[in-house]
C-alpha cells in the first residue's frame, strides 16, 4: 500500500491528546483509510450486544462488558473515506477537548513468564477435570512509550505491512486509545448477506502440515459456529479450513456465509457469537466465567471486537487481536492462545510471543 508522504499521520496523536472520540481504519485487502469522528456529545454507552441492533457508528466492544469497560459506539457525525479527504478535513479541524489520559499503570497485567505459568497451571487443572474442552489463556506485554512514538505513524505502518488484516486506531474518553491489526472477522454484513469465520490454530509460517492439537482447536470453533448459526440463520454456506497467513504466523480458517431469519438483526448475531471459543473457550458460558474468575488480569478491550457498524450500508466487525492500549508513558500489548489437554506450557508461551510480534513490528 502506497502512502502519500505529504500526509502527517501524527495528526491522529493530536486527536488522542484532545480526547476526541474517533476511529481511523483500513479494511483488510483494501487501499483506503476511513475516518469516523464524533463532534457531538459523548460516545454512546450500551449495556448489551443486542442493543447494537439498529445502531450506526464505530463499535468498540470489550471482552466482557462492565462499568469500567463499557460497550461503546462512536457516532458517525463525520464519516470520510480516502487519505486526501480525511487529511483535508483534519487540517481544518479544531477540538476544544482537553486531555484526561487513562492511567494504564493502575490496571491489572500479566507480563512475566512466572505470572503466565501460574495462570497456565490453573487453566490446565480445569481442562484436566474434563469440564472444559478448550480455554484461551492470555497475557500482556508492557513497552515503555518513547517520546518518538506516534500512534498515527504506527497505524500507517501497520496498514503498509499487514495488507490482509483489518487495521484500526481509535480513541474515546471511556476506552482510551487502542490500535489493532486483526486477522479475525467476527461479523460482516452487506446487502443482507452475513459472513463470519472460525479462526484458530497457530503455527509459524512454514510448509509443515497442521498437527492434531491445532486441528482439534479449530474444529471446536467450527462446531460452535455451526451450532450457533443454526439458531438464527437460514442456509449456511461453509468453506474451508484453509491456511491463512497473518504476519509471521498462520491460522486455520473456515468461512461461513448466510442470511438471518426474519426478526433477527446484527446485534442478536453478535450476542450469539461473541466471545467465540477462538478467544474464550468451550463450552461457551463455563469458559467465559472461568476466564473472568481465574485469568489474573482484566482483558478490557483485547479479544472484544471493533469496527464499523452500518456505515456506507455495510458492517465489518473484527475481533480485537494483535492489539495494544496506549497510555501516556506505557504501551500495553496483548496476546493469548487456545489451550487443550494436549497443550504444553513452553509452546503456548512462545505462541503468545510470536503473536506479539505483529504489533511490536509497528511501534
Ligand atoms: C487469542 C489470540 O488469537 C486467537 C487464538 C488463536 C489460537 O489459539 O491459535 C488463533 C487465532 C485467534 O483466534 C490472540 O491473537 O491473542
């Protein structure tokens, strides 16, 4: 992707400093950047995913909705497409906003191998009891924010490097500033046709075939998708699994395409699919509850989802992976991986290290 060197992407850092509610994003395999910016009041806070029915804007959804991490929709007062149009608008844009940075230091984290190992042991014990088939364990990785760091410039670099991923940078007073380079579509909709994927299983890019652990891990997500979709959807067209590259790693991916039965809308579908076993575990409720009780930090918006909802007559929401939260002096990166009874500690930790490389490569 070619970027015009005349455009100064650090203008997005000024928007973050002024605490403007906005999102700039670039869809997977597309050229143009899009800007959604709210000029009126505060971004919309919702209580449940089904409340997204009939809404329009840029959605930022947490892994688990709470008072501290609400479900947010940035209202599309301004909705622009293409570098020239976006920068022309921003060069004249003035916000009265004042900075009120969220203090990341006060939030919980799991940075060290020792902390991760302790969580791993807890998770593994639960799998051994056979009540849970799969659990996704995750962690953080803190990087000191250098003076030279620019969120806007990192966004531009991510767009250039990761053509097949959805790339976004967003900020609201409620969520703080986040950036993600996601390979995982949660739900898209255009002209009444909906799409989703079952993405799971991870290995470094290589001609080697997939092992049983990764195939099984992905099959759990496929089975879950089929079961969930049967509740709300008519004929489901399924294809895959394929190997899908995402930066330095690969995943197994199965695609689904379908229409919703009468009376159902996108919010109902999101409520049914999120969080899928790709980021949480299986069975759904038990895994979600287990992670909430036992993972020793709050995932916040990591493994939630983000993207445009009913903008230009289509929606494309992605799971918030390969992402980071940006504080005043700290960048907090996030990564996780699916655990089965056949998992081993070292390879699971290494998988998180490999996944972190995507976002690390642009900061
Ligand atoms: C949890 C993450 O990724 C998810 C987990 C995967 C796995 O366990 O193999 C693969 C892709 C994603 O669905 C992450 O990137 O942090």
